C-alpha cells in the first residue's frame, strides 16, 4: 500500500531458508550451491509485497595453497584424498597431507624439472620423474610416504615426460 509503512522484512534462501528480518544484512555462512534469494516486505496493514528475486552462486574456496618459486608441472592425489604430491620446475617433489599447506616432506632432485608425479591409491608410495637436461638422462624416484629419502632411483638414460603408478604401488610405468 503506497501510503503505509514497512513493518517487516523477510530474506529467504532456497537452500538455507530464512536468512534475515532486517532491511539489509550481510552473511558469510551460506551453504555452497546456487541460491535463489527472495526478499519481501509487509506493510502496516499486514499485506506482504511480491517477492523480489535474485540469485547467488556460492562456491567453495580452496582449503589451502602452497607457493613455489617455479611453476608446478605435475600434481597427483591419492584415491582417498588424504595425500597430494607435486613436482615442479625447480627440481623439487613436495608431499602434503590434505590438511596442511606445509609439506610433510620435500626432495630436491638433481639437475632437472620434476616433470611428472604419481601416487598410489592409499598414498603409501610416490613416484617422480625428473626430465633430465642435455646428456644427463632422466631419473625415476620411488618414495615411501614417511620419508623424503628415495626407496630407490633409476637413471633411464633418456628424458622422462610421464610416470604412473599402479593403485597398489607394485608397478611403475615411465614414458619419455
């Protein structure tokens, strides 16, 4: 009614339900997803207005991030999502728990980009391939999750561009 006053406000989310009864508000705890937001007012005669509708798409923020001095060339995550391994252009392999941006361990491979990494399904084993530079061939490294000291390494005599590991960690395949 054009000569009345507003007596109530109502903000409603299609996902979270009632949001606020204030003329304006802000929130930082909407559930992730695509919300339809309806706003309406009630006048002093008890009549509700039509809904004014808008949409908000709330997306999840990263859990954490890790900065390296050089670009990351390869990442892999265990099947259970517990562990992450990354290889980068500055010759490093970084191994993380999903709960922390601080590496559980890091390993510096000699002279070359860590071009490819892989991890077993349970995160127990990690394989990394160092590409090699010039006459220096590539090297494959196998790690256990509890140590940055390789369980073994093998120089291929050729460059390495891809590595993979079977789910159980029993088999490694290398491509160049």
